[in-house]
């Protein structure tokens, strides 16, 4: 699903127009980005937590030449899914055994 499809889905389920839905989605993304840029985290209960992690500087290798290169330390955005989201993604059908004749 891309952003346009997300806008259509939000508009159809919420009763908003596509323009209103796009503004709401854009505002949400901007708010999450702003919080992460400030080094904070954002938790949406039953959905997950957005946070900022850090990667240490390290030495890597150029795959073409095999030459060692220095990779700088950097901050990365992280997402940890909540319990409800994890469970909804990992739904397992349980078939009940039927007793009796086949």
C-alpha cells in the first residue's frame, strides 16, 4: 500500500474527504518525525512505539575492491510493534477436530 492508497482507505473508513484524510495523514507523519528529530519517542497503545536508536561507527568493506572504509555513527528510526499489532499479523487458524464419522 502506498500513500495514495492509504489516503483512500482512511477516507472511506472515516467519512472524511480524500483531501481531509491526506492532511490528517501528513500531519501525523510530521508529528512523528518532529518527535523523533528531537530525540524522543512516540507510543501508540496497541499499535507500537517509534523511537530513535544509534549505530556506532564501524569499519566496513567496499564489496567491489575489498578496501576497508570507515562508516560514521548515525541515528536511526526504530519501530517496535505493540502486542495487538503483532498478534493481528500472526493470526493462526486453529481447526477444530470433528469427532464422528467422516
